C-alpha cells in the first residue's frame, strides 16, 4: 500500500512532467525582472555565501543569507543589464 509521502511525490512528478505551466498567467514587471535575475543568483549564491562567511566571521546564519541574496541580486542585475546592452550602441557605417 502506498504511503501519503509516496502519493505526494508521485503527484509532484506527474505535475512536473506534464508539460503544463501553472505559472504562465503570472506576469508583470516585477516577475519579469525576477525571471531574468533568478538564474544568475542561483549560479553564484554558493560562492558569494562562502566569501560572506569568510570575510564577516561573526555574521549569523539569517543575516548571512540575507546579505548573500542582496549581493547576488545586485550582481545579477548588473550582469543582466550589461548583457542586454552589449552591442546596442554600435554604429553601422
């Protein structure tokens, strides 16, 4: 007999693999920005946290996570902005 945990995992897998997007109707400028910076934040968060923990040794766990997120969001915003504007100002002769 299946346990409740097994049923929940099976339902999550079915929803994930169904190919149906349940968040497609969510929109707006805030979600657009979050969507653009989420991958860079994910890619760099571990390294940034290691630097935060090393250079601020007395920082608490929650404060370290908050500072890491703030630094990652700032760096991600800069990267996304820079990449979006690469080549836009080139003059065609």
